[in-house]
C-alpha cells in the first residue's frame, strides 16, 4: 500500500495539514555519508516560489530521526520527517460541501467513510512528494557511493507546458488565462548497466511506471518513442546493434529491451494534467443541497504542478534503480 | 519477480520452446465454478491464425493441475499449464550470432550469463501471455461469482494500427510493405465501485501499468485523456460532479481520481510497438565476427502483435481488479 | 526486513540511544477511535521499575505523528514515535572493546561494517519493544471495534522464572545471586473464529513464531503441549471433537489444527533466556588486544527481561490476529 | 500464503490425491547444474518404506517443467511437479462423517466452505513435503555452487522417539502399542558466515521457524539450549568469545546472537507430534448424526511421521539460508 521497493524499500506517511509528512527507508546499506546539506539542492528545486507555483512556503527541513549515526547510514531504517508549518486549514472546510473536481476529495471520503483528513488533500496531497525527494537523495547517494563503477546520472526536465515547448510561454499562457495548465516531463538516465529489471512482472517499465503513477496528477507514461512507435513499421523502429556492449545506432526503445535495461540511455516521458485546483470558477455538485452550483476552489495552489515534478521524477527513478542494483 | 498481486496472486513460469508455459494462481476464493469451456473464448481471441498473426499454431489447452476439485475452486493454488508442441527450435540458432534488434536476446544473454533458454525468446516470449489469459479467465469468474453486486464488464479492443483507425487498412499496409506494424489498444471497464486502489504507491494507475508493462512490446500507457491532458487548461480538463454517486459530466480522468476509481467508466490505452521480428532485412551486429551484416529474422512471427493483445489486456485488468476487490 | 504483516502492516525504526524509536502502521481501517489513554495500561505493564527490571526510566509517551484525525484513524499510515530521553551513552563505549557475550554487538558490527549505532544495543535493543506494544494497542482496538462479533481476548503472563513457577521466588533467586535469569511466558487467546491462518506457509504457528522471534531474548516457542507431545502416543494426544462447532474434549493442540485456528483456546509458550547483561563478572575477548580478560557489563539492565515480555507478547499476537482477520 | 522467501522464493501447490503436487522456484541464479540424480538421495531419505512409515509408495520422480536448459538453471522460474499415482481415495469418504481428530479436515471444511479437496488431507497433506525436499535440493546446490567460499553443511536427524533417545526402541514401542508416536528432530548447520538474518522482523529464528511450522505436525521449535535456557542464570548461559572471528567457548545460543548468525554452529530442534491418524480406535463426533461414536481412521499412514522429517528440515533450512545469502 504505502510501501515501494523490494530491498531498498520506502514507506510514506503523513498528511498535508497534519503534524508531519515523512518517509521510512529500509534496506539502505550501511556506511553511506549523509549530511543535511545533501538534501538542499533537490528540495529547493521542488520548492514553490517561482511563477506558476503555490504561495504556500514550507521550510522543507528534513529531520532524520533514525538510521544515521556519526554522519553515516547504519544499515537500519532511516526515518525522515518534515514538519508542516504554513497550513491554512480553514480554506478546506468548503470541500466538505463541494468535493473538488479532479481531486481525491470525493473518492477519499467514500473509501475512508468520512474519516479521512481532508485538509489540503490530506494523505493525497502533492505535499507528500517532498518525502519522495528525500528518499531520492538517499537513493542517489547509494548509487554514487555503493555502485562506484557505474557513473549513473539521472536528469529530468519539463519539456512542454500547455502544448508549448517554450516553457516560459506556456506558463505565461496560464497566468494570462488565470487557469491551470498541464505539461510533459522527461527523464533520462545515463550510465546504467545492461540487465536491470526482472522478468516477468518486474520489467524496468513496470517498476518505473508503478512508482511514477504514485505522483499526483500523472496521466500517462511512455518509454523511448512511446506512443509514436504505435504508428511505425518495425524496420524503422528497431534499434540495430553497433557493438558488442549492446550500443545501438538509434535509441527508439529508450534504453530498454525485453523489460531490461540494454546499456543505452534510458528515456521516458510523463504527461502531467493541469492542476485540478484552477483559479477559475467551476460548476459542480454541492453535496449539502444536491444542486449544481458555481464555486471557486480556495487554498493556495500551483498553476502548473508539472513545474515542480522534475526532482520528484528523478527521485523515484533513483529509488527504482537503487533497488534493482541492490538485488 | 515473476509474481504479481497481493491477495489474488499469480506466478508465471515456462519458456516458449520448453515443455510448458504455465501459471500458478494463489488466493482465489473457494467455490468458483471452473470448466475447461470457460477458457475457450478468450484463448481463441488471443490465438494466432488471422491475417497479420504468426503461423505457429498451438492447441492452447489449459491443463488444470491443482486447486480445482469436482468443478469448483478449492481455495488452494490453481496451477495451469499449456504444453508447447508446435516448436521449431532450429530457427533460433541464428540468434546466437545475430541478437535480434528490439528483442530481449542480447540483454537476456548478458543478464543470465548465457544460460538463458534462447529458443523462441524463451521466458521473454509473447507465448507466455497465454498464461495471463488463463489467469484472466479465473479473475473474471471471481468478479462475476464473488462480487455479484457489481456488474463489472471489461472490454478491450484494438483502436488503431500503424496510425490508422481503420484496422483492416492498417494491416493491409503491413502486408503490402512486408513489414511489421504497431498499434494502440484501449481497455474500458464498467461497473467498478468507488474507491479501488490504495494510496500512496498502489494507485489504480500504478497497479495497472505495472501489470501492463509485463506484456511484451508495450511502450506507453495513458489514462483518460492521457497525454492530451498535458496540453489543456484545468477548467477544460476537470470533470464536474453531477450527482452524489460521483458521476461526472465529462470523463476526462478516465474514471480515476487521486489514484482511486471514482465510479465512472475506467478508460486507458496502451501503445504497442511494431513486432521486432520484421520480415524485412536488417543490418545489425554479428557478434561472432564483430561486423555489421545484413540478416533476416527466422522463425514465425506476428506482423502486428497488437492484434492479439486485447484479451491479454482484459486479463491483466481483471487480475488487478479482482485483487483489489479481495482486499 | 523491518516490516511485518500482509494487510495490517507494521514498520519499525529507531535506536535505543538515538532521537526516537517508532513504528509505522499501514493498513489500519478508518474510524477506529484512538486516544492517548488507550496506550497507558500496556505501556505501564511493559515499563521498568519493579524488582528485577532496569533502572532506566522513560516516559514512554506515544507521539502520534500521522494517521489519526479528530480522534479516529483515517485509514492512512499511523506513525508513532517515542522520544529517547534517559540515555547514558557513555556506558557503551566499553563494548567497542568487549563485545558483550550473548548480545548483538559483535554480529552487528560485522554485518554493518562498524557503522551500526552501538549505544545501548542500537536497533537491536529491547527498547524497540515499546513500539510493538504501541502497535499492539492499535491492533487490539481493531479487534474490538472492527470485529465486534468476536469477543477476542488475549492474555499473556509469566509462568516461571529460573525454573520456579513461583515467580517471586525466582526473582528473589536472581537478586540473591546477583545474576540474570530466564523465564517462560504463556499467551492464551479466547474467542478466535475457526480458520485463521493460511496454508501452506502462513500457518498460525508460522506467523506467530515469526513475530515472536523478533522479540529479543526468545529462544523457543511451543503450541499446545508442544515439546511434551513428542513423547506421547497419538491416542493420548488427539483432541476428540465433542460438538459441531469444533469444540474438543481436550485441547492438547492449543487451538490449532493443520495450521489453522480450530475454535478452541489458542495457547502457546515461549522460552526467554536470562538477560545477557548479567551483573556478574565475565571472561571474554578484548578485541583491542586480542586477549581473554575479565570485565563487567556497564549500563542499566533487567535481571529478568521475561518480566517485561507479557504485554509485548500480547501485542504481537494481536498484530497477527488483526492481520489475519483483515484478510 | 503459499509462498516463502524474499529472493529465493518458492510457491507450493497441489493436493495429496490430485493430479500432482509441485513447487515453483523463483529467484534461483542461472548456471547451477541440475540433474535428476541430484534429487535421488534426499527424496529417498524422505520416502516411506521403513518400519513405522506408511505403505503408500510413490515414485517421487521430479518432473522439471521449466527453468532448466541444457542441464543448467536459466535464472527463470523452475517448476517441478510430482505425479500422484498410488492414491486410494475411497479411504477418505469416511472423513466427511468423522472429521479426524488432530487433522485439518474440520477446519479446512469450515475455511473453504466445503469446497476443499478432502482426499488424503488434500493441500494439508504431508505429501506436499516432497516438494519442499525438491526445493531444498535446488537450494543446497545454490549454496555449494554459488557460495563456494563457504562450505555450508546442513544435517538433520531424529534424536528421540516417544521420549526415547534410542530410536529403534521408540519405534518398537509404537509398533507394539499399535499406536502412533511423536519425536524430536535436530538440525545443525556448519560453515555459516557471520551476519545472516535481518533485524527487526527477519531474524534467523523468525525465518526458520516460519518455514518450520509449515511442515505438518510440528508443535515447537527451540534454538541452542532453547527451553532449558529459561531455567538458567545469565552467567551460565552466556557464550564467552574466544577469538576475533566470533568463536565462543560454549554454544548455548545455538549459533545465533541478536537474531543473526554468529559464525558458530547453528543448532535447533523441533517437536513433532504423534501422527494424528493412529491405528487405535477413537471416540469422536459423527457430524452426520451429531453423536459421539467410535471409529478407526482408514487410509495408509505413518506411525511416526518424525521419521521422515529430517530431509524436509534440511530442505527448508537450505531454502532460508540460500535466500539470506542471495540478499
């Protein structure tokens, strides 16, 4: 349920407006140096503040509760929490009346019989991705300190917003329309060895997509040419081998063959929907009086949640790779 | 690794040209009537024979080895095997020389140190999807006999081939070009209750995509509007609620909110690449002499593997839903 | 690794002299009322203070960090931590020189390459059982609120110390000898339905013993007559049925048949070794100079750790039963 | 449920009087030589025939269905089945009337709503331990071929029958009394490295006991001195270190400290109850007329099932160790 991974295993917990959000990381090898500075860069990349992001500001200071001793991982579970401070929970009383379209409010209330912490989306909030980033920092350190033969580099970036490859332009469109927008985020990984992934059910695509769809707002994923491959002939799509390390002339498969990494660059892209909490007025059901009414979503939200996803995508990718390498 | 599911749990085994391929299903409730006739329809839909499919013909007779007694499931593991008969393993000696582009040959050999059963793709062969179909038949029976309140209907179909929505035309293109082609397969599910899926890591999208990417040749998956959502404004994408059961005016989200089913029709699509074993001549590395040479893939193959995927897609969808309902 | 359970799933973390010890509970149903008072009784029973227990005193106040909202469980992970306050870590520098006989010091150092938090036994300390008690409190509440048809009662008590069934006398022996002593703890469960446990590998005995042996110092477990059964004839050991609910004339099997609960009282006993940290002088290896030398274990320790185990045993039993009932 | 292990993972299936019993082994490394001869010795040791064992005779020929190619493991699942031939199912119609005391008949019928395959105990039969032996043969080969630095030796033997350390005498007692008897089986392992097992929940004792209690008729387990330790003083029980490899003067702990192997000989013992199917007349409930009546269990049974357990115990021990070494 709230766990992911086989050996490098993470357990996530917390609610957007509760005391904390946090992550428990089991299976991290001992002897990895961990400093609080290690978290700064990726947490900063994820943090709000730029145009198109929410005005909620959290310190995002990772508090390491266990599993690190004298600056090194001990091999026992690493528990990290982030305190929630800048919460304005009163904004969310309204959602008891108007379950927000596109949000988990309605389904969460049905599933948990009304006992869910509904404030700020509770356990379903994008706030929890800060925990994924913390786990990703640890995972990246595992890759660089434990698997030093490989120089594994994971890079993710936003490649289009609202259909525009010029990202600034896409955001500007959203600001002008005073509406939220979607985007596409790409992730590439260099330096992977041949053979990561496990048949039959733990293909690299299976593991990455499983993790990716835990990130709120993701609607699709494609590897290599992805959906474009469905329109092609085999003779155009196939990647011909050019050497005995398995390098190929083209990389249409995005670095994966038969569900296993093939030694070429791993490439995948995800589709991120527009933030459900648009500032626009919406017509939806008022469940108190069972009538369709106009309302505006309160709270502070991102216009383009995709802006904040690249470090999250890198993190879950690092988690999957670290887990596979440890197996 | 070769297992999937939490309570309704399947374990797959076998190789394309070995004695058998098979599936072991744990966690099926007792008392579900099972007859060999139950398997006929879906296995027939998956079987080769039509234009664009391989000339390899297998009986595909499911042999139930355990877990069924006097016509009903017992509650203990159901073991089903399919004998492999129509194998022409000599076709595959060539791949020791030319690892087939787009296939698992090269990576499997690296991963398993040359001990893999390379004949017909071995454990990586599409042949194993016959086992998924058998598991899907059981899963569908669980849905119809154990969850009788819900009238859950799962339907999957090929919606485009080589970029053509007219499927016949797409296949004709492939036949004329004597080349393999890709396609897009859609799956829709009606009758699902609200709230299937589990935060944080077991969203419905996570579970379905995990299973989907175990099907060979799948390159992408999208839910609802999927990649199209990345180009939209939030006010256009949001699905407004129209009643207290959670029905929405539009269904852009494809029946999923916050990773949970929302009571509307579940819709997703997958991209299937062109069969790697195109009949066209290919230039690739001869690993015996380390030179790039022309060669033609031997063996019997589908021109459009996507043709045979709809029943497989229904099956893994049924497996995921049965597992979630049992939880 | 640090996780246990299939649906009611706990993850433990923390070190004896670190910031906290804690537990993360996933899979608890929503709507269970939880108050801090609920924890008092069982935590008190486990706490030190009586004759034969350590002088280390911790408040043992459970801090609920997530998963409880407005006094009820939400259905999302419940994270509970206990701060460590009364630590005297300087006592443990000695163990870098003399790995304590009977303790994890030596093996932990080998396994974790010297990076383990060795203070107070670190992650191997009996201190972590406070987390099991907290999880047990939640599990017991699940049993009483979620499975109200059953009146499940779990009771555990110390039945012998140092071979004496008069417990006071056994403790007195230890105090007089200024040496640590072992004991036997029994656990009985009334009100269980027929059929808990799952063949083949998840028998009730398998699940309970798996959990039991995570409690430090446990050396054996037996169900029903246990080891005494090995000396008997079948006609004496068999429990004859006396009614159609499955009640039996005798209960030599301790309420388990074929690995499943049979509706009679579940009974099992565990053997607890004497606390390894005896106050007696010991001769053991000084790893700094590779010589056998006499030394005395510093730190504050229980003379009879078995005294504090009954609430822990009830807790892990409640966890196992809650998990099985939820399946 | 019917699965065990984390990386070296086995899935068991089949019923005593069904077509087959079998095992599916996932996670076995590639390149291990496997011949059918490898199975002969251990299967023979388990087979019936001697005084005190059942007259049911099965060939016990392991049929390898997948995962072995050209005499070596491929790295994909190894599926092995044993056909059931010498079945006399008519013997078991009686148990529909008289659920056999000490057997799973009654609880299985309740749990599986009467759909269970009741013939010969079905899925609960000791017959399935033949599958464990097959898995153990593979596991032992993994130990000897994959971990060649360690010379791991696993040996198990019956050490008492009906309370007699002279085994012949114990069996003779049973034959003369025409009654079934219990026994104690010991298992010792030499050559284990320091540090196998994982805190907190996967101690070596937890894993071994979990597996052990899946063997029918086991009622208790103890490590090292076990229950005797509960009567001792700490200064007598502690094992003093004598060298820097962790060797100890005594081995009261049975080779385990803090849940991890400590490099000394691993020793544990299990209590096996008398076979429930005693040839003696028993008074128990006739569920057809709800009266207590005398009856005699039909079918062919062992007088002392403990006789056949040593190779089974070695097998599950090998499985646990192989799994831990692969992690």
